[in-house]
C-alpha cells in the first residue's frame, strides 16, 4: 500500500513538474510574442508621418534666412509656412484622418490572436476525461473575419476618404488665413515705418521753426501766442512719432511670432508688386468658386456625412462573421479536437429605437453640412465683393490723396510766404503745416493699405499663397458637386 501511494505521489509530482514546464514555456513564448509585437509597434516612422503633411504644405525645399538680412514678403511667407506650429497642428489632424482610414481598411481583413489559457480548479473524480484534472492548458490561435455587415464597412471607408480630403483642404485653407495675417502685419510695419519717417521729418522742420520763432519773440517781432502755438504743434507731432515708433516695435514682435524668426532689426524690403488693373468682380467670383479651400472642405464634409447616413442605415441589416480557433496545445475537453469554427449571424429584431435614433442623427448631421456649405458659399461671395470694393475705393482714394498732397504743399508755401510778408497769421501757417502732415501720413498709409486690400482679395479667392510666394502651386482638382437636400431651405443668393 505504501509503495502504491509513493508511485502515485511521484506520478502527480511528475505531472505537476511537466505542467510547470509547459507554463514556463508558454509564458516564455507569449513574452517573446509580446516583445515582437512591441518591437513592431516601435517601428512607426515618425519622420515619415510628419512628412505626410509637410508634402501638402511644401512651397520650397528650405528657406535660408539670418536675422538682420532684408526680408521680402515672399520670404516672410515661406518662413511662416515652414515653421509655424499652427500649420503643424492642423497637419496632425490630416495625418490622423489618414490613420483612421487605415483603421477602416482593417475592418475588411481578418484578425488573428494568440490566446494562451491556464485553468486551475479543485481536482474531482469525474470519469469524464479532462474534467478530473486540476490544471489545464490551452494555447489557441483564433481568427475572426466579418463576412457581411450591411455594407457599413464599405461606407465607413468612403466617409474616411472624404474626411481625409476635408482635412487636406482645411490645412491649405488655414495656410491661406495665416499668410494673410503675415501680409497684414508685414505691411502694417512698413506703413508705420513710413509714418515714422514722415513724422521725423516733420519734427525736424518744426524744431527749426520753434527756434526761429523764439528768436523772433526775443526781439519782439512775434507775439508769445505764436510761439506757444508753434511749440504745441511740435509737441503734438512728437507724440504722434512716439506712437508710430511703438507701433513699429509691436508690429515687428507680431511678425517675429508669425514667422518664427527674430525680425527686430531686419529691414523689410517688400517685393510685392500690384497688378496694373484689378480683375472684374465676375472673374474673382469664378476663381473663388474653384479655388477656395474651405469651400472644398465643406463639400467633402457633406459627402462624408452622407456616407455616415448609409453606415447608420446598414445597422438594420443582418451581420455575418466567421470565427476559427486552432489549438496549438489543448487539455480541455475534448482534448483530441484540434480546431473549432463558428459562423455567427446577428439579425437585429428589436433595438429599443437606438438604430432609428442613429439614422435620424446621421440625417440631421448631413443637413447641417448642407446648410454649412450654403452659408460658407454666401460668406465667400460677400468676402469677394467687399474685397473688390475695397480695392476699387483704394485706387480712387490714392488718386485723390495725391491731389490733396499737392494742394497742401502749395497751401503751406503760400501760408509761409504770407507770414513772412506779414500778411498772414501764425495760426494759418500752423494749420497749413498740419494739413500737409496729415496728407503725407494718409498717402503713406494708403500705399501699403492698398497692397493689404489686394492681398485680402487674394485670400477671398483662395490664391494668397501663390500670389505672395511667387511659386506656382499644383493644379487643383475640379470642384465637387454642390451638396443638396430636398428638406433644407436655402436662400436664393
């Protein structure tokens, strides 16, 4: 009896050691698999991912610029396109849309999983093989594939394609908006620098007049009132100069922020030439319809929303999936079986209104996208019309300001002559000086404001990148069809 018990103990101990070795081997194999999978996950090429959206934005291979060099508008635009973080953030959204599409593609493909299982329980004396074991080990290779799901996967893939297109256009549209900001700040700095020059010249002239009138006051030729008026005018001009100098400094800070480069001491050399004559309003509207990136993005968004409606409707259809399990090792009953398959059909009979709610919500989101497209189209038309009117008004205003400057110069010349002859008052001379200074400042501002108006018009038609960089952009694809819904009421204009 003792010998039988010892043999049983040795046999149980041997089985336990065997199972322990199998557990260790299983853990080792699973660990190796996890290491391999982790290593595969670490092979993501981040440089290639970043290059995905940099290829969309690239205007030039590189921009070489050292602080202190003359900076043209074109180079400021290229610097902004190359370094601004806002563009990179939106670029990551574009990349994530591409990744989501890969996830949609994966839904068509089977999945394969390694499922090691260790089961332990209190030992029993059941005569059924496999049920009396206290420890059981299964290593299963499990595969699953969806055979049919009401075409939801196909429609998700189509929606993903439209979402990628939407984010690509949004990335390009963001660049258009950002480059307009750069152009506005650039010409604001140039305008304020020109104002500084005008005011500095005015201060120099007025300081000389103050010295002259003080000398005249000491010998009793002019009244103290005349001297006080001249000094007040000088002080007012100096205040204007201080404001203009501060505007230059703050403008350069803003420009440095947008371009990501220190431009505190860099001379701005412009380089943007105005066209000889502006295009007609109809030409601008036609270009805007074909070029506006945000309008193309809105169209793609509507297309994606329409495919999402089909995804929601597909939930009413039955789904069919196939699961296959292959046992690499098996202790569970029946241990002689090496594989197991299951064809599963899911037929929705009652969902408590969840599918209906999903369909209604998808239709609502589609109608929103149609309304958003219509509103954006009308806003673009408004932007183009306003920009066109600003350009035309600026051209006419420039002509009148030149006439005004010439008249102010003649007025000051006559006021000076009358004052020297004793026929005019100092107040008349000061008024003529103020009028001339005001005319000079208005003309100096209008020169750069007119360029800003032109660039705003370029932005309104979606062409500011090409207009400022001096580089030809790739041809744009033909605009998509206008999204429509018979249940949406849209304005006629």
